[in-house]
């Protein structure tokens, strides 16, 4: 975490006991080949971490939540925000999800209907690909004239390791293996202490391979000698996965509308080269609060009254950083190595690149059919073997994510057209949901007699990453909020 925004919000955050794991003590960027590594001779300035902190976002958010409650503000944990209240084009609040509905949609004995929470201004900060934010973006056409947002899936584990291998606060970022030249992404290893590592792999979801599997790639990442030697005789203690918005400056939606604002990852505020967004989430929250206060004082919460928020974001370090890096992600569209070269040139030219706003397609459009990707005939997906010590299958990982859902509730993963899965997707893409979901929620069961198969969904495994709705090539999956309180624990993540 870059502390710039937290220090603005709470200048004495260290004295007040913010849960900081370590200050960054050193930085490395490695290019990994299949068995070797090359260290970059220097860390490019935007990727330097001197002065930054390693934090567990889960702990930081809990700590901030406690401070908010001390000031008499109500936090309604354990409730999902299910639906936006619209009055015409105006946003008037949010309806929370019902509790106690059974899997057939019938009320159970403990049924509690959702409640309407009405507000003059509603600020949406649901993280990446929030269900309500997506609804707002579509209904109010907030992305008109912008690129569609693009995402990556980050798969992460926390490990306890023997001492003496890495210094507390050390940061390693990797490029190259296990991702090919046509897949954007990289690995990270953060030493929370000499014996506690947070590590993961981020894979951009504009990959083409219908068998693409971010969880499987992360397991391969851990087998690389650089990583395996750190983890040897260690113990994996926690797992999680989440999408990250990566579209940058050209994919930022309109941030204001009648009665509301977008902040944080819901607005696409992530600095991709720095792999950082916490400081943008905090800063956009500060700017949203200032704007809301002004609008309440004026007694006017129309889009016009809330529009100064967009200017404040643009003039803040959020807008300046993202503008400087506006061509970053697109530079990698024709391969990782050429992208790295282009980004170096852009940096030297202050972020400029010829041609104006590059066009981008939505991530689900990037996937190629089996016939197109495997031109010499449809390859079978590689059988993956995991040893349960260094590498883990998805179900074992889900167990360590602490994911829990009420079993008797409607499935929160809605497949809009099941016939499409059988009649087209099997043939065209080989049912890629089985591969891109990092939690083995989607399984394909063969029905021998009929010679076909059927999709079986295990919603209780879902770690709420949102990859499926983003990457399904037909847009055939809808992620709706499950009963409030369900989902992964994120403890220490
Ligand atoms: S079902 Fe979808 S949201 Fe849930 S873990 Fe799988 S890909 Fe992620």
C-alpha cells in the first residue's frame, strides 16, 4: 500500500495502531524462464516500493471499520446490496438482499425481507465488477465513449515458511514464466515477516486460450525454483482469488449521476504497473465525501451538483497517475516483450504515444474457439497433478479460503441458457468455465447413455472473484449476490 491517502485521512495512522505488516525493505523484479531467472538491473521508477507498506487489506478494512463505528456511524455487515432503487434515472438508494429464501425461492422460517435504504446520495464502492455498479454502468450508460473495462484474475495464497530465506518487508515482482508471451500478467511475493509470505499470480483476462486457468498457472508459478525454494517445508494457510480492473484511464466510467457516485475499484481506479489501488480507493472516498458534503449543503444532489467529483479525481494523484500510464495495458496487446519496450518509451516521453485512445475489446471477446486456438485439432486440457504440499487442487484451496454459504438458498450463479452450454459451448470452447473458475464451481458431468454432458454448479465453493461473469465467451453467466454474510473469509489476506 502506498500510504499517501491513508496519511491524508489519518495522519497518525501508525500511532493509532493501523495493522501494518511491514514497511518495504527491498524491491526486486525478476524475469523468469522455465527454470532460471534474470534480475532487472534496476527497478523502473513507477514500480519502486520504497516508503510503501505491506498490509493485509482484510485487517486494514476491519481496523478502519472500527474507527468509523466509534464515530457513531452504522455499518451493516452481513447484508448484501441487492438492487439499486431508481426513481426514473435518479438513484435513491439500495435494497438489501432477502435472508432466509430456500433453493426453490420460497421463504423459510427465518425469512427476513430485504430493506430499502434510501439516501440523498449513494456512493458505490463494491470492489471490482460490483453487481450494483455494473447495473448502474449499463442502465445509465456510464461507459459511453469509453473502452470496456478489462480485468485480471489474481490468485493468492498465504504461506508460513521456515526463517532465514527472505527479509521482512522484501518485495519480489516477476514477469515471464509461467505465462506465455501472449498473456499479460505476473507474480508477486511479499514478505509480511521472515516467516509469513503473501504470494500470488495475476493473469489478465484478455487471454485467448479456452483452457486458460489462472489457478493452474499459479500452481505452476510455485513450482519454479525461485518460488519453490522459498516455500520448501512451508505450510499454506490461506487462499483467495479476486478480479482486478486493469483498463486504466480510458476505461474509467462517468463517475457521477443523479443521486450517486462511484469510488475505488468500482470506478476502475487501479494503477496496473504498480499493482496498487488501495490508496486510490481511500483518496476517491475522501473526494466523494467532500463532494457529497457540498451537495448536501446546497440541498442539491443532481448529477450537475455532484459533477465536480470527476474534476477532483482528475486533478488528484489518481487522475495524474492514470493519465501518465494511459497506454500501459494496451501496449501489451501484441505480446509481453514488445509491450515492455513500448512502455519504456512511453515513460521516457511522459506517457505520450501516437494514435489517441486505443480500442479495446471486452475480455470475453478475446477468447478464441478451440478450432482457432488449437489449429491442429482440439487438444484435450492437460491433466493437472497437485502434490498437496507445494501445489493444491482447487477444492483444497477453497477449503483454506474459509468460504461458507448457506446451502439452502437459490443458486447465486445464474446460467442464462443451459442449452447453449451443451449445444454450442462444448463444441466451440470446451466449456471454459471449468478452467477459468479458480474454485471448481463449474463441473461438466458426462451422461454416458446420452453421449452428451451436463453442467453441474457447486455455488458453495464460490470465492466471489467474478471471473465467470467477465470471461464467459457468450456472457451466459450472471453472478448475483448470495445471502448476506456468505462468501470467503479473507482472514489475513
Ligand atoms: S463461480 Fe465465478 S465468481 Fe465464483 S469463484 Fe468461480 S469464477 Fe469466481
